[in-house]
């Protein structure tokens, strides 16, 4: 009974009945309830049948024997399986094959009666297809289908097919004998004519060959000309199309370049605007501010300079006025005092002159004196410096007299209350002693001696060297 769980392969179908519509399971499993349900198997595999029909009369009344081979199986659908289960469930495999075989043989016999012997053995495929077509309807009603059907053998018991072969063989032999005789006769008759015609045919053939060659050459030349023309046209068309294509590509490239240049120009314009704004913010505005600041400072400085110039001008004017007044008073005083006033001014200037003469010596860091006391009464090296300064001062009256014509010493002698010592007229001013110098000169000389004292101790003296001063 197969109660419980049952499984089946793809070549079998399980039909479970007992509760309503029978359940069909192919290649799966199902549960069969004990007592209530029943499970039966139906094979879905291919079954081979050999339908044999003997002594079947054809359309012409000739009895023939036809053997075929058919492959059938249960169609793979629930409806077909259910139909086959109704027809064959519970039957053995040979019983199912017997039913199907009888059906196919019946249709095969029916179709043989509508055909001639020649149609049967000459076109077996058409005969097999017709049997399959007619029998498929009845097979489908049983849930079956014909997978394939072929004619295995066609024959007869009365030698009809053999006679057809013998007749054809005799016809062929007869035609062969007649043909051989006619061929021998024709050979004799036509041998001479053939030889005669052979040469003519040869000449004609040669002529034909020549004409053919000429025609071939002409046609070939025409063909070559046409081919060359077509080739030239094709090349020109290709070149023209290539030129057009290049022109179109160039136009597109130019359009791209134009767009690129336009975009670059726009970018440059934006950059110019940005640079102008940047210049406006970083250069022009600060420059204007700096210019305003400098103009303000310049105006202030100009006002200050003008005020300072006006003040200086006023000061110079006032100083010039004061100096002019002083010079006027001084001139009036000189008129009263005369030459004595001039000499007073000169005497008051002598300390300044002595200071100016000794000024270079005050800036000297070190003096090296070479030599000692000479025979000309020059004295030691240190005293020689003092003597030179005194000599410059002593020569001053003579210089003033040479430049101005005023005799300072003579004027002094002419003043009342002034006492002088008489000196030889032939004595020269350079030999004057240091005691005749003014007190200011003596003071300056003392300062020079104090400056030279530490330098003289470190100087190197040579007792044999001559005084070059």
C-alpha cells in the first residue's frame, strides 16, 4: 500500500487516491495516510514498440509487409498522467504496450491502403510521418505520445518488389545492348565524318579560340577600363569624402578652438577685473591714502618751513640791523679814537690768532723730534716747537703792516704812557725771545709744553743728527 512517506524519481508518477481528487507526484515525496489513502505508481519511461503489418493490400491491390519501430511514453502533464492513470493504472507494462501497439498497427494498415507500393518504399519518411500524425490523436486520448516512428522494412510475399527490380534491370540491359550496337554503327559512320570534320572543327576551333581570345581581350580591356574607371571614381569619391570629413572635423576643431578662446577670453576678462579690484584694494587706495598723507605732511612742512623762513628772515633782518647799528657806532667810535682803536682791535685779536696757530698742534697725538741743541741757537727739540709758535706771533706786526700799511709797533710807541725797549734795527723778528710775546701767547705756549712733555720722554734722539728745521 505504501503508507507513510513515499518518494519517487523523475521517471515515475505517484498517484495518491482516497480523499477527493487523486494527487499526482512526479520526482518528489508525499505522505500517504494509512487505511484512508492508497498510493500507486505509473511509469513515465519510454516504451519501444515494433508494429508489424503483413499481407496488407496497397492502393493497387499488391499485398505488402511493413515493419516499423515506435517509441512511446506517458505525456508529462498532470492531465495526461491522470488520463493514463485512468486507462492503465494497475496494469502490467506489457499490457500497456499491447494496447498502444495494436493502435499503431491499425493506423499503419489503414494508411498502407491509400498508398502505392512505389510511394511506400520510395518515400518512407512521408509514410512514417503520416502514421505518426494519424495515430497521435488516439494516443493522446490514452495519455500517451509518440516520441518517434520509423519504417524498418518493406517487402511482399509474391515478389512484386523483386519484379520491379528485374523489369528495371532488363530495361537497362536492353537499352545497353541497343546503345552498344548503335554506338558501333555510329562509330563506323561517323568515323570518317568525324575525321573530316575533325580538321574543320579543329580549324574552326582554332578560329573560335582566336575569336574567343580576341573577344576575351576586348571584353577584358573593356572590363579593365570599366574597373579602372570605377576604381578611379571610387578613389576620387573616397578622397572627396575624406576631404569633406577632414573639413567637417576641422570645422568642429575650429568651433572647439573658438569656444576655448572665448572661454579663455572670459577667464582673462574675469582675471583683469579681479586684478583691477586687487590693484584698487592693494595699490590705488593705499597710494591715494599715502598721497593724501604726504600732501598733508607736505602742507604742514611747507607751512612750517615758511614760518621758519619768515622767522629766520626776520632774525637775519634784525641781526643785520643790529650789526649795522653796531658797525655804525663802531665807525663813529673809530672816528673818535682813530688809529688807536684799530690797534686795540688788533691787540684783542692776538689771542685768537695764537689759538688758531696752535690749533693744529693741539690735535697732534705724538711728535717725534730728532736732534738736540744746534749751533744756531735753536735750543732743544721741545723748546724749538715753542720758539716756532712765538716766531709766528712775532712776525704778525710785520705781516699786518705789509697787508694794511699800519705800523702796529710804531703806533704803540707813539701812544702816551706806553713804554718800550729799544731794539737794534737790524734785529729780525724771527730772533725775538719768547719773553716778548703777549700773555695769551705765553699761556698757549705753556699748554703746548705740558702736552709735549710726556711725548718728549718717549722720543728717540740722535746726538749726531743735524737739525733740518
